C-alpha cells in the first residue's frame, strides 16, 4: 500500500499516554501483521480442467488471501481510504451488508484495528460464515424478511444498514456496492497482478459479478492500459444485474437482486449467465481435476469458459479470478444430499469421471 497501513495508523490513534504503540514503517517491508498478506495471490495454469480445449487457462487463487477471499482487497482499501479521508477514527462503528466474504474481510481488518463492526446478514447467510464473523468479533444483525416490493433480501439488508447508520453516532458504511475503492482495489492490484504474471498477454479475463467491483476494476485497468483483453462478466441465471428475468438462486457469492451502482457496461465486453448446477459441476470438476477446493462462483467462472469456448480463438490465454475457498461450501456445493434436496434426485451426482 502507498500509505501508512490501517493497522499502524489505528494502533497509533488508540495508544494512550501510558502505553505508546510501536509505530510501523511505510513500504513493502512494513510490519503490518496479517493485513500485509492481503493480495499477491498466485496465478496457476489449469492443464487438466478442460484438456483439448485449445487455449491456455490460468486461475488467480484469491482463496489464499488471509480472510479466504478476494473481498479482503476492497475491505482493506475502503477502510484505509476512509481513515485517510477522516471518515473513520478509533471509535467509529463500521456497518455493512454482506452474505459472507466482504463481511469476513472487514471483520478481519476491524479485529486488527480495534474497530467495532456490525454486519447485516439475511436468512440465506450460511451458519458457518456467521460463526466466522462472530469469531472475529463482528456483531450480527439479522434481516428476517425480504424487501416487500422486490421479494429480494439485498434491498432489505441495505435499508437496514441505512437505518443503523442513522441511529448510530460516529458510524461508517463501506457500501461495497457503490464505493469506488472496491473496484479501485482490483484495478490497482488484482488485474495488475494478472497482467504482470502473464507478461501482458491476457486475451480474456473472467470475473464473477455481485457488487461488480472485480469486473469493473479489471475493466478499468484494461481500458486505462489500452489492452486488447476482453473482460467477461459472469452472472447467475436469475440475477437482476444484467437481466430483468428474476429467478431462484440458491448459491451465494454471485448475482444480486438489483443492478449495483458499480456496474458499468463500458468496462465489460461479454456477459455469460450460468446456472447453480453449472457452478456446482464446475467446482466438483475443479477439485477432482486440479486439486483446487473453491467456492461456488469459481465453478461458475469455469463453466462460463466452456460455454463460450467456440468464440475464443485457438491458443488464446484466458484468466479466471477464483474468488474464494471451498471449505465454506462443503454443506452445499459439495454435498450430494443438499444438491438432491434443492434440484432433484437426478442432480445429485455431478462429480466428474476419473
């Protein structure tokens, strides 16, 4: 980071006259604790996922961020920017809506920094994610009913955040769906890391969409650098980001019940919709063929590559940004019982042949 780390600044701010915190230095060698491990994730080639596809396929392993997902990047950058701009201080209460990963990224940073976090979740949030949030010290605020006008939980969660912000003095809403430091974190780090690792030779980059921070940030980088890379947005079938055709969605992490303010079509070249079952099959193929245990949206990204393979020139270099780890999906994506319960008996066996 180009500025004094969030951890260091708040450690100084929280220090009393009796106990002075050790100031942490600037630069890449600065001692920033766990937050220094955010970003710089590996890019690996997937040689066994789709043999014979006629292209080179690379995966950015965002699961190896310390909080387990790509959301560590925007969580930290948003808080650092807010601290730098005077929007938060040692006593500020952070309030955010999250189904899991962004909340965990914020909870990690807040734990290190001594900040109070209220995370607004809904009935679809997994028990495991809620327990992780609570373990970091976050306070959980449940929204039990969807928005009456849209039938979606996201608008209801956002309304609850606004209410808490109004009722809570010295509070700050990161607003991941509209905060340009969300997309900015991916423009400055994620996509730059991909392009650097591949010596600038990236023909396609596939990004899962929810807040649209990743796809916009990658698209901004591509446009700013004048690259020929095509930016592919991958969304869940039934999501309302790119379509008005609302449908049931059972898997978190991709799709949304509205079009987020960060969604800007000028930074997107192609849009691919995938089903929940395609996400599940993609994840199971990934772990059995490549040994990568990843979250639901990762399977969707790989399914999207296969769906548009006929449009991709032979020999092209493609990168997929895999957002999170799969341990949090063992009871859903990787559970035959859960799959049969939600999609029928015939859908239970989606494991690839060995």
